[in-house]
């Protein structure tokens, strides 16, 4: 009781103006909110949505890369990829645990993913047809994820912030191994260079979409900023990512697939930054709504894994029960 | 699927090295204590985070009531005389 689990606990709050103001005052004073603290229902709901989407993304994110583990070109690449995919599974667990402190069960979360009710990052609905895709994912997808996650380490909700600190510590190697892999390809044969450029061409725009809809169209941004769940808007983070990544591409001789990309000295309060082309939001919404290349495949794979594992869960619980009964009888 | 029995929740504590306390690092689900220790080792010590793992069933933890945290913990705030800096001693005494 009162520790982490809130399952079955009454989380209703009487949301008077005083209550909401007192809550906002705690947030403004940079106090962390912990699982059993009173919180507005909408704060709880927003966090459950965000953290569970994040957790699902880690789990589904194992699939496009897992696809290449058996075909990695060297042992060095194979152990790195294996470790990375294992990390993603761990990150899913940290995040599910954080979501569970808000009163939602793991079973419910899994069910929402498999039924298609819950969303996960659209980026994982793109296919990984070549080895260079593994480099592009590490460099760009993990790069974009880190950009998002670093400010989440200061999120007002304690368990989410703590989970993100662990995730960020572990994720840095993910991006570096991806960039190293891309660099190696760009120094290889013409074919390998072309493969790297082709992967960048396919992953660049979807990576920019990872930051979500533009601030003018984002439904959730304002209140999440006020509650210090988020610290930067989608567009701010996207700009940071572009500014950090464009020089990295130049350094290894790759070209961003954007003819409108240009340096603008007046951006970022005079510090300079890149102007970039318009994102294809129709594509973004199409994939979010389930019509990406891999949406059906990803969920079918997760569902199969869950169904195939049913006997293991059953056997583990039966074994636990028998051992307990035997101990009690002795 | 919703009819599946719930797999119990465990809280995980890791001791980074001998001489330090076990510290809460997170939680996980496992059917029994043996699987919980194994999973905790797999998930929470992938980068030499520790050399000892404790797992405790989350439902076995007894915690203070957060709605009574004011009466429990605020009284300590006005008891400055429990701290060494409250007492005046001459500088010449040196470290005490």
C-alpha cells in the first residue's frame, strides 16, 4: 500500500480551483510529483498516454532492427545490434513500470497496443530493407529520440523523469554506433556509399516527423508545457535536431534530401540555424492512422509473440503456485 | 486476454558495490522470486550497475501515507537545535 502500485486505489480528485492552483504552484516550484500525490485527472491521463506510447515505441522499435541481427556483417556489429535491441526491451520495461505507477495495469497496456487502440511512434512503420537502414536508425531515429528524451529527464512526474535518466544514459551508444556504421559505409565502395545515401534519403523525413505535429496543430502541447511534462515544443525540438544533424551528414559526405535546406543566420535568436523544407504532413497522418508500409506487420508480429508466449506465462505462474503450496505444506 | 491472471509486480533494489546501500532502481513483473531476481539482473545490471540484487513483492511494502506527510515530516523543519550549526562555540576551538 502507498508504495508504487495504485491498482484499485481511488484516484478521484475534487478539482476545485484551489486544488488546481496548489498543484500548479508545486509544478512552478519545480517540485516533482510522485505516484501517490494528488494530481488532476487530466495530468494523470496525459502522462499515461505519453508514457505508454513511449513504452510501446520501445517495444515495437525492436522489430525493424531485430530483423538484421542474424545478418549483421561482422561479429562486432552483431553484438552491438544485439545489445541495442536488448536495451530497447529494457527501456520498454522502465517505461511500462512508470506508467503503471499511475494506476494502469501492464495487461491493459499490452491489450491496448495489440488492439491498435494505443499508438506508438510512426517511425517504426517504415521497413528496413538494407543494412544501411540500421545505421540510419541509430544515427537519426535514436538521435531524434534523444533530443526528445533529454528534456524529459526533467519532467515533473518523478517516475517518468527517473526512467528517462536511465534511458538517456543507455541510448548514447545507440546513436554513436549508428553514425559509425554510416561513416564506415560512406568510406567503402561506391555501392556502399550509395546504400548509405539511399537510407538517409528514406529516413530523414520520417525522423523529422518523430517530433510530432507542428506547434500550430499540436493538440497536447500547451497544457503539457504548463505542467512541465514537456519542456520544449515539437517545433523547437525539431529545429534543434536539424541543426545538430545537418553538419554530421556533411562530415561523412552525405547529402540531406531537402533542396530547401539552407543556413539562416537570423534563426535561434541570432545564433543561426537551418531553414528546411515543408514536411509531408499527409504522409505523417496516413502512417499515424495505420496506413504505413509496416503497421499491420508490426502489430501482427507483436500479437504473435504475445500469443506464442501465453503457455510460458501460464507455466511460470503454475510453477510459482506449486512451489508456494509445497512450501506451505512442508 | 483480459482474463489472464496478473503476473505480480516486484520492486528492485541494487547495491552498486560493497559498502553502499541497496537502492531502489525500478520494478518488474515476474511469476516468482527466482524469476524476479533473474529478470532484475538482466534488466537493471547490464552495465555493471551493481553486485547484489534484492527483489520485494510490491504489495509487501508498507509505506507512510502520503496524505499525512505534513504531520509526519514537517515538524522536523523547526528543530534546528538538532543540527551542529545551531550551537555557538569560539573559532579558536577549531574543528569540533
